[in-house]
C-alpha cells in the first residue's frame, strides 16, 4: 500500500461478507486488522475511539450502514462500505458527501467479464441479459442482506454493469421504460425479481433484461451481451 508502515484497519460485521474481508486482509503482511461485530456482542472499542485507525470495512446489515460508517468517516477513517450503500437514496447521499468512501461494487472488475468490457469500448451494447441466482442463507448462518430486497442485495451488481457498459463517467442513463415483477418467498420483501428496462445513454439505446433470486436451489450466473455484429 506504499505507506512504509503497517496500516491499522477494522472489519465491522462478521457475517457472510465480513468474514471474507477479514480473511483476505489478515493474510496481508502490511496490515494489522481486527474483526468486530457489535450486533453479535463482539467488543467494538475501535468504533468508540477510532484514533489511529486507517481504514474500516463496513459489512453490517444495510440498515446500520449510516450509524456505523458516518462516525468513522467524520473521524477521517477511509471506509469501504458493502453494497448497497444505504437502505434508500437519502441514506446513500448522506454518506456520499464524505470523502475517503468506497462502495463494494466489484463486479465490473470480475476477470471473467474483462473481455466484454474491453470489447464494449469500441462498440456500444444493444441488448444485455443477466441472471444472478443464489441459494437462501438462513439468518443464523450469516444471511444475505435480507433487510433489503433482492434488487438491492443482488441485482445491484448487474445494474452497475449496465451503467458501466452503457453510460459514461456521469453515471446517468435515461429510463424509457421499466417492467418488473417481484415475489417475496422467505423474507418480508421481494426475493425473486424479473425486470425489463429500455435505457438511453451517452453511448446509445439498449434493452436490458435482468433476473435475480436469493432463493435458488443452486447458484447460477450468466451474462449475455449483444452489439451490432457482435455477441458475447
């Protein structure tokens, strides 16, 4: 990381994603990291006094992101907040005004998708189809983010890819039409969602078909992209 010293960090939230972050960071020779989870009764002194803390990874339930991340950001601690950033747009904007903030939108860096991203630098997509299905995880086993619906939990990855492939640095697309249906199965919100979007962006128009589920018997991940004279 180029600072000449070991960085001091914390992973806040030790559920499904938090444990992954902690394992990866603990393997680094240039980082001293602790894992805390106040929701599970772990001591959280580092949150009460973040003096000397260089960074934090926030992997708590979405509904707690503002309460956990905002004091750290105000103290100058660099924060990576797992997606979605907030439970709604107002919460996301509240955190977004702070510097040293990153959000865990990592799918656009997926090596499996790199050839598509490189090809789309030369030709804009006309049709994007993405399916993202995941098995249900019971809360006691480290559930997915069931305090939000499956759009914010899973489909958000593919919406970010659409912005990346169809938009520009402004991150803005015009929505010409949306048709979507969702069903709640095991949570209090939609666990399966199918959506069809017609979008216009700086690079042209595209039809986008997305499906996301967190109650699938097995994980499934597919992406198909069509452009004039091209298909991936």
